[in-house]
């Protein structure tokens, strides 16, 4: 590492660790040097032909609606309340027989939802630290696997369950915890965390995430490395709330920029994985986009009950200096979260086996693999003011049935499916982390 890089590292970590301002520069990801159109489109087509996108719905001509004003697109036309859209359900067996114009529009639609587009609100960003000589990415100071996962679909060995949208891989909770907890990262060393490895990306359940978050303290002003958490106090299940958790991301910093009217604006940036399937990857994004996705709109009537424990909230959480965050999937009972990890395995295992076609869905009317588990389990409440128990594993863990979300009003079904794209204009998220 050269002298300039060492000095940059010292300055950056000093700012991040001691609450100084970390300034960033961003470029729309689709306009950055990281976007290689030929390579990206080739990879998407290969994944379609391999069946990774089977049964996934893609909006055609979302980047330019006028391109759908031709005969090849008529079979995909939908009119709902006067609004016309064009939607294709992808099937690998039908792909080669599709008109070239339709295939091209489908690929562009997937690029729109993953790499972004000028017309997409809160499109993904490429981010560098402002002022550094070499324009270093913030990823240089987080876990090495975060850098490897950035803009890359999950590898097969990291996935369980089904394929495509029915796969379960490294999700928001895993990416948030592992990014700051891996002992080989500069950030973890700056926080004097117990050395440990988080180098096997996987799905993390909400019960485990809640156990890890006990090693963090809620703060009012975020700084680099803090976890942004969207959650409820009660470990409820319902809609897209899993064990009281909705979404988590890593706070990176702020960018000061001029808008089209030359007004000075500030945007805060997060490192986020907006989904748990193999159709999504790790990106940088404007936190305002996360707020509009995972929080009810200001002044709106949230669909949850009047129970304070079920109200959706947002908080910033900073890892405690000197904390121990061990991966229970690799270290077993040495991790404080091992019992919670086993609870999540109990909750999800039948669903994964069903999606892998190893067992049938539960008996009953309109039952499918997502009908598992027949009841969610969680850990008994613990005093959050108390430190994690010294003993590990299920011997000290007592399970109970998890509470279910109480709804004041019926939630529109459009809010519930786990679809690619991840964002609705307002309200609850339309993409599942669990």
C-alpha cells in the first residue's frame, strides 16, 4: 500500500470511527465505468436460458413505453384502471421462440431493475470517497466479501430452496452484519471487534439478526458503518415483516451536490441488498429510497394495529466497541447467536425442502411451499438492557410461537408479492428479505 493510500486510510477511518463527516461522490451506476453493457446483457441472457428467471415477471418497455407500440408486444398488453403496461412472464423453454424485439425489451427491463436507469427513481449509484487521490470505494474498508458481492449475483453454493425468485441467499440482514463484523476489514479493526471470519455468504433469518443487533447501540446521528434498521419492537410475522424485521443496510455517508436548479442538496447513501433471491445483488443507494420503500408514508394510516410494539420504525445502530460477532453457521455454539440461528433453521427448513421439490406442500386448500412453516417460532423475550448470555446454543434458548401482525385494514395484495425491483412509490416494501 503506497503512502497516499495509507494516509487516506488513516484519515477516513479516523472520520468514520470518531463521528467525523465522510463525504462521498456518486455517479448513476448505469453511467459508470462499472457498467459494461455487452457483458451485463450477455450474463442476463445466459441466466434466462439457465432457468434462473423462470416465472419471474418483467415489465417490457419500462425505459421507453413507445417501443411497445408494435404488433410483437400485443400479447403482453395489460390495461388496469386506464393504465397500459406490458408484462412478460419469463420461461427458459419459450425464450428462443420470442420475437427479437420482445427479448431485447425483457433484457432491458431486467437491467432497469438491477443496474438502474435514468428514469428510475433512486437508481443505484456508484460511490467513491470524495477527496481521496484514487477515488477509493467505501467497500475497501468493509468486509472483503462485501466487495466481492457488490454487483454480482449470488453464487450457487450460497443459495438454498428453489431457483430464481424462490431461492434464499445472502439477504439484507446477512450483508449488513457481515460487512462490519468480518475481522479482516479495516472497519472491524478500528472498532476493536473480536477477530472472526464472515466469508461464507448465506441467508440470515430475522431471529439471528435480532440476536446480533444486541451488540449494537442505537444512535441518533449515523456515521460510516452503522446499521440502518427497519423493524418493529415485537417479533411479529405478517405481510413482509419477519420476526419484527423488515430491512437492514449499512450507512456509508453523505454527498453534497447541486440539483438541476443549482440548489445545494444532501443525499445519504447506504450499502443495501434489496431482497434475498438470486435475482438481486448488493448496491449503493439513496437512503431516501429505502425510507419510501420500507416506512409508511408520512401522515398515512399504516396498516398495522394500534399496538406500539407493531409500529414500523427506523433506527441507526452502531456496533459496540470490542464486541464479539461470530458467525453461528461456521462456529456453531461459540457464537451467541447460535440458538437464534437454529430457530431460523427450524422456521425455514420445510419451506426450503419444498422449494427444492424434496417434500410436498402442507395439506390443505390453496397451500404451497410458502405455506411453511405452519407456525412461526421465536425466542422468549429478553431484557435488551442485559448483555447476551454467556452460555451458547439451544440449551439456554426457549422458543415460543411468534406473534402475528394485527391489521387495522386489509393490505392491498399488490404490497405482498416478493417481486424483483424492490421499490413501491410509497408504503410497505414489495420485496421480501425473509
